[in-house]
């Protein structure tokens, strides 16, 4: 089968949508001819073929692009002038059996338009929440609400033109339907490679990562991801300070793996709270080092309030860690309170600190909850995700009604929220 993926964000971008698109392309390439259309890193369009480990290759069609100047994200966008014409030409050259877009932004919507004109079936996956973007805008509460309403209506207008729409979780699927996307929106987990993210009973990977990045041998709360406003990483710093004051003998620390605009502010806040020596900021860590980053932690925490699934929580779970997640959006799908970790209320660092104290103090509880995390994560094996999308592609239906109502893994639907 010849599959063309369209992505407004792709390597070397670091975010959930980019990571999903890259892993989907790589996984599909083992059995199919895979093409990716994504923004170029400059003003020239290029085409290049990238071999995939284990066999296969991905053909990348990079379309001339400009930098996004707001937010310091490093993202790029394709100017709309002539974009549909360019993508139509690409589709005619590639002649894909199906087009799968990963967003409704400039490249994604132009690709949907081009595919519609050529009569090609379109699958769309939504990774979008307005909260991921509006924090860059100086708006009050009412302004935020107005922009959110407009943003969802804009997304729905594009996704309505796809033959079928998917989302990473039942929460994300319901959110899209409430926004006006015709249902059923199919919940298909982003999945991840359980061969890469797994517990390490030997402890060698843990020790090696800590040595490479100067992480002291202390009880460790970990976070992996962008240091961006909607991730609320400052709540983790505040909670650690409260935990340290309540039980200094515990000698806990916070390991922040990743980079972003808030990194200097987080370092300053840690210093103000007197815990600068208890907060380790590694900066950007390459993809090949990520599995060991999780293994260097004892507990994983995510305070992000704009998560449609959270790949980093899934990866931490697969690594055998108990997880703490804010009780918002899709995190309750993965963090089962009292079972594989705990939920905590947003903007309540004291509540988070209490749950951290419970886990870091009781090794048996950590081990039991970590083992349960690994069991739940097993239901999100990337092989299942690939099989689900392959089934959608193979049908090549022209209407959503012609497509199957794929059910998410039973483990996932226990908490549909």
C-alpha cells in the first residue's frame, strides 16, 4: 500500500504530534511505501529518502517554510500562497492509496483540499487543543474562551472534509465531536514501542543516565517533555519545595528532562525556594537516550492540563514507574487513582506533595503501582496502533459510514471520563 502522511510538525520538532507522526511513518515503512509531507527547514522544497532501521524507507517531501516567530517553539509553517497547487502536484506524483493528515493547520488543510479534489480518501488524526497555543497570546479569560471557540470551529471545518477522523483517547474523540466534527471519531491510541520502553531490573541504564547527566543518587521525581506554560512544570518545583520542608530527611529531587522557554524561570524559582541543588535540568535529550531517562526516576509526574493522551506518561508507565497526573483532560485515562499512581488537582502543589511523599516513602507501594503501570501500558503497544490504521487505510472508504467502529483496547475504555 502507498501511504502519504501530512504533518505540520515533524522531525526535528519535539512535541507529541511530531513524535507520533515519526513513529507512525517508521512503523508503517516496514510493510508499506510511506511518504511524508512536512515543512522544510528553509525556503527551498526538497525530497529525500530516509532508511528505516529494520528495513524499509520513508520518502520525505519537505515544502518551503518560514519560522513561527511567536513562542520560541522553533516550529515552521508553510505559507498558504500556492500551497494547494504544490501539494496537488505532489499527490499526482506519489499517487497514494490514502492520505493521512495529522492536523488541520496550513499544510494539513491544504493537503485535505488537494486530496478531496483528486478524489483520494483522507484519514485525519486530531492532536490539537486550543490550550496548546493560546498561552502564547496576551488574552484575558473571555478572550481565551472566544479564541478557543473559534479554534475548535476552524478545526471542525477541516476535519469534516476527511472520510474518517481519529483521536488518541476516548476523551479526545468526545472533545472533537463536541466541537462539531461529525462522528464517530475513532479513539486509537498513539501507542509506543514496548521494546524500547520497558523496566530495567539490572539498573544499568538508570546508573548510566545518572552518571552522564550528573544526577545525584537520591529519591527522584521525574518529568520528561517540553518546558512550556501549559505543562505547568512550576507546580512540580513548588511541590518538591513543600515536600523538602515537610520531610528533609527524604532528600528527594526533581529531574526535568527536556527544554523550552520556561527553563530559566524554573531554575530561578528553584533557587528562590532554596532547592536549586534538588532540581536537575538536563536540557534536550536525544531520542535514543529517552528510555534511560525514565529509568533514572522513581516516580513520574505530569501536571499538564492540555493533554489528549500524553506519550510521556505512557512511556513512563511502560518503564514500570508509578505515575502522578493532574486530574484533567485525558490523564485519568492512564493514571488510575490508587491503582498505578495518583491523580492530583490542578494548581494544588500541597496535594501533589502529599502524594509524592506517600510514594517516595513506601518502596512496596511504588513497586506494586509501577508493575500495574507496565500492565496497562501493554495495551498501548505500537503494533496495535499500526494494525488499526492499516485497517482504516485498506478499506479506502469514501464515507465514515463505510468504515468500522474500531473499539479501543478494553483497558483504555475503563476510564472514559
